[in-house]
């Protein structure tokens, strides 16, 4: 039986030791972040590569020029009787104006709460899409929205944020 060259033996030993568990840290895991909006506590997972900025009643998620906002709009002075009226009030509160129109409005449930998932676009040429999700919690309206144009990368992050959104009081 032929002997292995010393260099090859050393290479095999080093390669095998690199595969063994050691002092290396475990891979990074996206952890959920808990934000407080007064009496509301919300748990959300920030997508990889995005930073979360806590600004009190408003939380911003940014990646370069892309931005997504989660905010507590509170309750309107004149309490609307149904979700559609509350959503119309919320659209005005997030800056939706006559230059934009609602492309679609779908009822949803987020963590057991009534919600509405909305897509908007420019009224004239159907460009500049935006996404908004309104969630009703304890009489307040919370909005997750793209304040600027929703590019594919920000839409992907928006969906990840929406699907990870949980109210801490509802967690088991």
C-alpha cells in the first residue's frame, strides 16, 4: 500500500476539522422584533437586509431608498360603523389623495383581527403602485404601507412583514 504524501494528509485533516463543530457562531437567524404603539404591542420579523427604525407611533423599515411604514393612525373623531368607512378614513390619513385610485380592496384577517389589503395606483396612467394593509385593533387603525412606489423588492418585503405581523397579546 502506497503512503500518502505528507501535504495531502495535512489537507485532509484540515478539511475534516473544518467540518467539525467548534467555536464558530451559529448562522444568523431573523428574529422577531416587538414594537410598542402605546397600548399595542406588535411582533414583526424584519426581512434580511432591511433596517427597522422605531419612531414612536411610526415604525420605518428601510433598505436603501426603499421604505415601508407601520403606523398607528389611532381612532377617527367620528367613529365609522364599518370597516370600509374606517379604511376610507385611513387612506386619507396615509396621504392617499385624488391623484390615486384604489386598484383592489380585499378583506383579510391578520392575527384574528379584521383587516383590509389595498393596492392603489396613479389615477391617470395606472403607474406608481402602492400597497396598504389596514388592521383594526382595540378601536385603533394600524396601517402597514409603502409610502413611495412599490418596487418588486419592496413588495416582497411588504408581504413578508404583513405575514409576520402578530399582536403580542394574541400570541400563545
